[in-house]
C-alpha cells in the first residue's frame, strides 16, 4: 500500500530534479554564448559552437539556439545581443515519458548583454 506512493514520490523527485538541473545548465549555456557574442568580431557560428560545447559537456543535445541579431558583430556599441536556448523537456527527461511535467513543456533560457565594441 505504501510502495506505490513511495515510488510516485521518488519518480516525481527525479523528474523535478532533472528539470531544475537542465534549466540551470541551459541558463549557464546562454550566458556563455552571450559572453562570446558581445565581443568584437564575434560571429553567430562562434556563439552556437560555444553553446553546443557547453551543452555537450552536460550531456544535453537537441537544443535550439537563437542569436539576435544573427550576426552579433552587426550590433552597435551598447546595443543588446540576445542568446536564447529552447529544448523540449521530453528530450532531456531521465524517465521514459515525463509523468508530472507535461510532455510538451519547453525549457527556455535567455541572456541579454550589451555589445562591447569601440565607439
């Protein structure tokens, strides 16, 4: 009688823990991408590579990375550069199918930094 409730709690903790962990990883990855994007001469490909390398180190794949503007070097001095990462939770869940978090839930992280360049 107690076992089903116990396992339900355990699986809920695993799923919620994974959700929080992945959210933190993609937040850090977007921050790392934005740090690259605001430098002089940065390209969208360099930003994507930096983000993908960070995510690969955490065993996360299948994320959608968006850089705005797509070529960060086109932003002027002090203008915002945005790096957004989106990934469906069902791609990163440790359980075969998410039970508590909706299967269509997307995890999103956005970092905005001002462009560093010489005026």
